[in-house]
C-alpha cells in the first residue's frame, strides 16, 4: 500500500505542535512523515527528532514546494497563523488533505478565505474536534432517538471558567462545545448574547489583543443563547475564575424524561439521569454511566487519550480523501463553531439577536 506523504508545520513558542498532532502519524501505517517546518531553530531540531525525519525547514512554504506532501498537519494552537498555513497548503498541487488544530481562525473573513482555497482544489480539511470521533457519540445519539430522555428540550454548555473565563474561554474551549451542540441540534438559526467586563457591557476600551493569536478580545463573562435547527434552544456560559472541581466543562442535554451529560475526549465521559424532575434528591434516581456499549455497561474500548483521538481523526481524513467526501469534523464544522463564537460579540455589538449565518464577516470587536 502506498503511503501518504506528511508534511508537519509547527511553531515553537507560538502554538507549538498542538496536542500531539506531529506524532500521531508515526502510529498510522498509511502515512509517513517526510519533513517538518518550524520558524524556531531549537524547536525545529526537537521536532525533527520526534518525527524521525531528516528534512527540516525554517519556512513551511519552502517545505511545501520542495517536499510536495499529500497531507499537511497544521499544528500550532495559535489562531493567527492558521489562515496563511491552510491557504498555502491548499494551493500546493500535491496536497489532498489538511489536519488542523482548533480553533479555526480569528474571523469569518479568514474562514471564508480558507474555505475558498480548499474548495478550489477539493482539498479535504479535518479539524481536531476529537470528541466528534468518540465511539460514545453515536451511542448517545441513538439513546436520544430511542427516547431515553424523552423529548429534547434544551442544551446547556459551559467553558472551563478558569483564569481564561469569558471571551478567551469562549474561543479556546467553547469551540468544542459548539461542535457538539451542532452535532446534536443542527445549524444555529440565531444568537442572542451578552458579553460583559466587570459586570458591565463591553465597550471599545475593554478590547485588548488576546493571547494565543486570538486577535481582538474582550469580556470576562459571556452568556449566550441560540435557536437551533431542531427548534430547541442551546445555552453557553462562561465566567472568569469560577472554575468547578471537578470541572463543569462539557454539554448537558435536557429532555422531558431526564438528562444526558457528556464531556470531552477520545472516550468522552458521559452519564444519564432518567428523571423527569432532573433532581436525584427528589426521586432517589441516580446518574448512570454511558459507555460506547450502552447504559451502565463496561466500556469495551481503551481510552487512548489525545493520541487515540488524533488517530481516529487522521484515519477518517484519509478515508475522506479516498472516498471523496468531507471528514466527520470538516472545515464546514469548524466554520459553524467559529460563527457561534463570533455571533456572541456581534450580538453584543448590535444590542440584540443576530441571524445566522452572519452577514457581517468582519470582527465585531473592531467595530465597537
């Protein structure tokens, strides 16, 4: 079997190599890393050793031109580099697929440019929404379809609410939760949100340059409401320095007969409360774990952590290339999550609900 040639792009000190996205290819038999690129010289030397390759470049564009990879790994976590790296990879004649770290990019303008570049040459892009590939996801969806929690009434998501709580949490971690909401509820129709700083609506003076290449950022508190394609309402909230222990980071799906909650990961922790009052203390009901085999059943699949999740994404990306289809977590999934994030700031800017897809493709914080 011919192996897919992999070009790895990282940037030490500015997003590094994501969550193991440079090493996953070593455990995928259909792939072979041919080169790495990193603008940081010391980081490049380390990356070359990890990837077990001889070819190393300080300029990823030179790597793309000379090595002609089939698939490119865009690994840095920092958002400000994603647009340029994806467009350069998509415009390389040899490239058939891209695996990119989340979040997608800094604005819907950049997202539109990335989509246009991938469409032009029909390049498949998968984003690192690892939970989207969790074996538990289909099990949970089937439970909902079978009426395990009755009629779905609403979705509730939260960020990690640590020191990044608010706008940064919305961008960096909210993107995972929005992808899960999208999976279960379909496309968002509108968003109504409030973004606050120290208890007051954000203004131009609150806007700062965010970390990790986010760009303009504001708010230590975000409360957002969405109407989804299934005509249910989804909520997302995050507040700075209000972290729970254990964390509340995850998604809850409330139904007329109970609740399903799930968190993130390869074998994402999940549970069900079959209780129409949503209150175990009132009915003596209990939360029951959900495995990929069903309710209260042992998990037959070993949790591979971030590495295991990466392997699932990469194999799906390769299958998508060969079957000429979109990956499960495609560039379009990434755009929807990005749009749900940006809509919060646009709703705050305009002072009311905003229809989606958003007409305004500019960064709302630059327009305050």
